[in-house]
C-alpha cells in the first residue's frame, strides 16, 4: 500500500482496521517531504513532535478497538497564517520569523480533536497577500505539476502538499481566492466555506470581513470531511454563525437531476484562455448530462469586483497590520533611537514590498479626505455585487464558472507587475466580497498538460449543495478521462 496516495477515508480505515498505523502514515509522509519538498518549498516548519504524539494517541485508540474520529490518523498541513501552540507561525513574513504562538487557532484545535495529525506549517504569500506565493518572505513554492510554474497563492503551499502527496489534506485561507485559485493551479480540490461558517479565531488577520479558512483535499469527499471538522459556531469568534452544520458527506453522492445551474456570461468574455473555456464548458456539459438544467444568466456588476476588493482588502489590512510595531509581536529593530524610529525600522525591515504597498493603499483609502470617495464607495458596490447574487440565486441552485482566467503561469512572469497579478483573482474575489461558499475542482488539462479548475458557487450556508454538484462533476469527469 502506498501510504502517501490515500484519501481521508482510506487512510483512517486502514488505521482503524490495523492494516497500518498512524505512526507509519505520519512517517511515510515525513519521508516523502524529505524526498520531494526540497524542490517544491511548501513547508516552512515541521511539527514532528506534535505529530508523533497525536499519531501515538490515535494508534492507542485503534489498539483498544475504539472507533476513530473522522480524521483519525490523517496527516494534514496547515497554512502558516493559522496559529499553532508551540509551533512557529510566521504568516510567511520576516516580521514573525521567530513568533511562537501560546495558543491554537480553532481550526487546528478542531482538526486535532477530529484525529488529524498536523505535519507542519505551509508556506504562503506574506500575510496571505498574493496570487503566486512569490511574496513569501522566505522562499517561493513551486507547482508540483510543473516546477517552473507557480502553485498559485496565497495558500500555494497548502495546495502543493496535496498535489505532491506530502499531506493527505490541508487548511488554507481565502480572502480573494487564495484557496480556490491555488487549488485550480495545482489540480486539487479547494473549498471556501460561507463567511461565518468556520472560525477565524487564531487566524492571523489580513482583511477580517473577507478572510475565510477552508480545506484542500484530493477529492470532493475529502474537503467535505475536513469542512465537517472545522465548521460551526465558535464562542471565540463572534462572526461565526449559529446555524446548524449538516452532515456533508451524506450529501456527497446525491444526484443533481432537476437542479438549476447558472452560467454567468460575464465570466466567459474575451481574454479567457481558450483551453480554460473549453475545459469548463466541457464540465458544464457533464452536469447537463447528469440531468441538471443549465441557465445562462448575468451578474452585471462583475467588472467592479477587483477594484472593490483591492480598496476594502487593503483598508482592512492597513488597520490589521498596525499591530506589528516591534513591541507586541515578533521582530524588533534594535537600531531606532526613539520609539517612533524603532517602529519605522521594525516595519521597514520586517515587511516585504507587497505588504508595504497594501498598507499605503489601505491607509490612503481610509484617510479623512478620501474615505467617502474610495472606501465608502467600495462598500456600496459590495452591496450591489451581493444583490447580483441574490437575484441569480432566486433562479438557480448553484453558479458555475472558471476558477481562473489562465492555467498556472511561470515563476517571475507577473512578479514585477502587481496589476497583472491582481487580475489572476478576477473570478474568485466576488464570492469573498459577498460571503458565499465556493469550490474549485480540477475539470481537465490544458494542451500543455496543466490543470484547469472549475468553480461552483452556492447560496450562503449551502456548502452541501456545492459539494453535491462538485462530486457529480468530479465523477463524470473522472470516468471520461478513463
Ligand atoms: N490574491 C489575492 C490578494 O492578493 C487574494 C489573496 C487571498 O485570498 N488571501 O489579495
């Protein structure tokens, strides 16, 4: 049995049935990390001690004949923006290079309660700002499918470990596309839950009204199992909603005959890569073959999503990042002669270029003279985007689009052109602004053999339907490929 190619259910049941042990699974993954991760760069920190302790706990449960929890013995990776007690958490930034949190974020706590084994912390763009992982303060991540290309960002490490088989599943965060876009680039499944479905407690904040923690997996079912463990009200995050969490795996496998699937024309305009267009149209056809009704529709404010996102996200970031002042967290420059000079030197040395760019932009749009013209205007457009989706979801159950306008690009290709980089999120940012759930599943390959992602968006708190449609598409496409 190849221990690094298992899905969650297969891994858990082989530990339960004593065909292998959680320890053997964990060690097989560390061996693979040693072999593969030098070229990929997805790990920033390994948490071996913690992983082995948890594996031992799970093995003892299995030995005693106890039923393992749903992720029992499953090795997972955690994006380095999620705080882990006693394990270095950098947010991909030099300013937190040596930061060791005294507590766990809720997502990691819940993962471990569900039996998962945390292998380590995944590389990402600094403070989750980026679309290629090239903004990591440490080193870039390479796409396991083609190391000359980026894995996407900002959760590039979390997508890459699943693609490379160096973890069974992982957690990332999506503020403007950072789960779905890297999932598409690396050929894995990435799910952004509804805003308020999963706790942000202990997630290092980028833009608080947009940050969504969520899972990556090899299959749709795996992301359903991960979401099950993460989801639900958390008294430590007042923005988590007190709404029931359905049994997601039960929905996975249900038919979709009669369901209405919206296809927004604004997502298929000129400029879309022809292979992406063909791939996603093929995926949509598979959903029609499965009995769904395809409904063309319009989301008229789509064109305003990118500028709206970059006003709101930078405004929130400039305020969230004010806390890195050299006093409370991480790095402190020893060179300043006065307090304010110490602040300046710390922030100058600790933050990378993209983070500084965003702090300046965000400070500008929030400044007294420009608040109404930019920040307030952006919030108004955000309401219009939400209305587009309300109207669409009155007619359809889910909306299907490409996840990205092109497949993975080359390292360096857009690194000096922030505006071109921002456009990589053109199909993903809207769902973050509106707070609805979305998934990216691999739908086919480009002529060059690169993965192409298909995005399925759903109504607030209706991840179940998103997963159900995604699962039907996944299976139809897999049987096509055979
Ligand atoms: N690429 C987008 C940005 O740079 C989204 C990042 C994210 O979702 N964290 O802001």
